C-alpha cells in the first residue's frame, strides 16, 4: 500500500513523463468532436437528430450512458477546450496586464 509521500513521488514522475504528450492527446481527443452546439433549426426540424448531435459533444464512449451528474459530470468539448486554453494561457503568463 502506498503512503502519501510514495504516491505523490510516483505521480510526479508519471506527470512529468506525460506532460510532453499532453498537447497531442488533447488535440487528438478534442479534435474529433464538434466544438459548438448544433443549430436550433435542427431542433425545430428533428428533435431526436438534434440530441444525437449534442451527444457527440461529450467524450463518453458511444456505447455508455453516464447517469451520475449529481456532483461532477462530464463536460462537453467546448467547455474542455476553454479550460485547456485557459490553462495554456495561464502557464504562458499570457494574461493581459
């Protein structure tokens, strides 16, 4: 069993190795999903098709249904992209003065 110090030490090593490939992983995952809500006209024409398009905004596998949204639910790709961009800007110290 790990104690906190061992866990954090091993986690820091894994995080350091993984940070180099993080931009590629993020682009790969998020690049496949739409980045905005479907047009309202689709909802007016075919409500089922609209919700199928909304479902594509989430990275949850197609064959799974996520029901636990009482705490931290899955975020759609536009939200994930905004969070990742915010982290990237923060790390670059790219905030306006």
